[in-house]
């Protein structure tokens, strides 16, 4: 089933992408949630027109995302967590904590745009990926320390 995404959907695609998904996922989740529409000829024409009109806006958004990535650069974040004697964290570090640490440094990144390469269950140094734009991804390092 071909659909046109109306918003970014993690693991599926980005806004205005025409993607092929399983029929049940499209009919029962994406379309009722307002995240997608069927990819028929009239909807494809509407999306093509929207893309054409938004092309110059997209360049500005991409440049803003690239500037944010450049300003974040090689910043090292410190995230305090309650740690046991063996070095294991009680619970785990979440994207919200990384987002808050970035916000404390003056960078506003939505927690939904942050993902981890591996689960953060012990104290130490880790890497998170910031998906700032469809074409702009940035790696940020963070250190989990005992609180």
C-alpha cells in the first residue's frame, strides 16, 4: 500500500515522502492518526505543489539545522544518575535527560529527535544521535556520572 506521509514517522519516513507500507499499518494506524493519506493521483499532485512551494523554506530549515549541528559541535554532556556499587544505573538514561542537558547548554533539541546507539544502563561515556533534519544528523557524546 502506497501512502504519503503528512508528518515525520520514525522508522517509516519523513514528511511528504511516498512510502510503501503494509496495508494494516496504513489503514489502522497511519491514516486514522492523521500521519498519512493514500497516495492516489490527486494527492500526489497536491504534495508535488506543496513541495514546490516549500522548496525555499526547506533550504532555510536545513541551513538552520546545519548551523545548530555546527554550534553543538563536540560538546560533552554530563548526565547525573543514581548509580549502584557495581556501576549500574537505577533505571536508565532517557532521551528526555539528554534533551534537558542540551537545553542547559543553550541548545533546544526535541527529545523525539534523539536516539541512542545502545541502551544506557551503566555509568560511562555514550553517544546519542540527534536527527536535526532529514539530511542533517549529528553525534553528541555524553558521560553518565554518579549523582
